[in-house]
C-alpha cells in the first residue's frame, strides 16, 4: 500500500559529485554554515543555506535569500554541474562508515501516504522549523534534502539492490569525514516495476530522520494542490524525495544528556536519591558505556557511574519503556526539575557520535552532570510509530547522514 515511485533526478555530473555533496542544512549553525561555504563555495550547502551568500546582518528568512537559492540552483544546472535523467528511475545509494554499510533506494514517496499514516512518524514537528524549508522548497521548486525512511527488510528489494551494486557505480567517493558514498541508477523498466509492486505490498514505512523536511515537503505539495485544483495526483508535487533503507542495516546511536546543575542538591544528596530508583553496578575514572537496555552511565565530579534501573520501575509501554523516558521520568524531572526537556535551558543533548569524552568536556566547562544512554533500537522506533505514539525529544541519532545535492526532485 506504500506508493514509492521513480523520478527524473537532477543529480551532479560525475566530476562534480564529491564537491557538491553536502551534509544536511540543519547540522550547521549560521556561523558554521558561513565558514563551511567560505571554505567550500561549490558545496550544495551554499544553496541549502543561501543566507551564506549575504552579509551576516541580512535576515536569513527574507524573500531575497530564498530567491538566491533558486537562482543559484538554476545557474548550477545551466552551467552543467548537474544533469537530469530523461526517464523516471530508481537509484541505489550506499553509505559506508567505520566499515559498516547501509544501502537505500532513492525514490519519491506519496504525500497522501504521509497524511494517511502509511508513512509513520515518531516525532512532533515545530511550525517555525518547518517554515524555513517550506519556503526553500516552494521558491526553488525543488526538494533538495532527502527524507531518511526505513522499512522492514524485504528479500526482493535486497536482491535488486545486490544486483545493482554488482555494476560500476555512477558515483564513488569518500567525503572529508571519511564516509564512503556510492550510487547506481536502476534504469531497467521491469526492475523498476518490481520495486514499485514490492513497496506497494508494505503497509508501513517509517520516518527515521528528517521529520521537519518531510512535513515541509508535504505541506508544499498540498499547497500546490490548492493552487492547481485540476491536479491528477501524478504531478511531481504529490511526492517527496526519500531514501528508503531496510531496518536490518540501520544503526541508531545514543543521544546523551548534559545538565547544568543539580537543582540545589549536593553531589552526595543526588547520589543518595539515585539509589532509590537504580542499582549502582560499577564506578570508574574512565568512561563507562551502558551495555544493555535499562542502563545508563553518569559522569559526576570526575567519576563515572553505571546504573541499572530497578526491575519494578521498568515499563512495557512503547514510550514509557524507552531508556530516555525512564531517565526523564525517574531522574531528570523528579530530582533535577527538568519538566520539559524541549524548552528547559538547563539541559542539552549530545549525539553519541561525538563520544563519551564530549560529555566529560561539557562537565568541565558549562555542565555539572552527564548521562550516557543505551541507544534506542530500530524495533523500538517501529513499535512507537505503530502505536501512533511519539518519542520524547532527542531519542535517536542516526549516522551516517544522507548528503544533500546528490539527488534533487523538481516539483514544477
């Protein structure tokens, strides 16, 4: 029942792919984006973050900023930095990080499937964050950042992908962060039809990463329908750019927490309170990583502590049983007064890709205590989404990140 369709990708010329490919727009602050584009002016980040083409006192949300993105995209296409395939194809995109590969199908997903829940969400989105990408997509007439989707692994898709990967890739490069990127075109019509019918048999597809990009693309699609009341449903604006990965190839990293103070408690009082909800397993001066569900490690005053939540406090609820929920409900809210982690400026979040040493660094600078989490699993993500529920903020961190600029979906 999932409508996953091929499309005529606008994609870099073979010579330009490595230069153009860029990390997602939202991994950079405005200052970081400026610095990156100054260093690499031909990176797609220049289009994804068009405020980098103006002085820092220019409103990054002004009309002329988005118009600049559209202008640059058209210029780069005209200059031959991009090509467009003549027919709608599917594409295969492999990313390899630290010896582990994950391979997805690049395609377009239906805005109706998003609206009717076949494409399932596990996070809320914020309107103000959506608005920037809505204007970017609408002004550029293009979706430039793919949505990271996941599906339950399927033998037919796996066989198609393996066959595609036996050929020479159209792109093959290693980015500056050491992540390898390889891409192939699936241009055989019978294979394309088989991909479509295989996804059509799936009753659920899941957003792994990119909730705001997905919501923005979908809202532009429905806006275009209002502007074109005679639409047929086959127009490009009815679909959004995606890369779909099998669940058995995905890895979710821990998403850790750092807190600026102990809410008036002394370290001794705080440790005593922790004993009421968790058992202390070990301590060390060296970083300790939690090794199982229901565990977290904590860094406080130069010492690492490994805790196990008491069995009677665990939950079978898809959301309440998440490790991030247990920490929030047992420690952060009742003991440290963090009632709303989305808005409280006493808490910050650190992606596990940065390592436990980053937690120590933060505690040496602007924070008092840090918690290293056991990663949320992909099956937990599916369970929450299947139940129609939402995860707490900052529950999952996916790596490697999809590159923007490798595949562009025009919607005009």
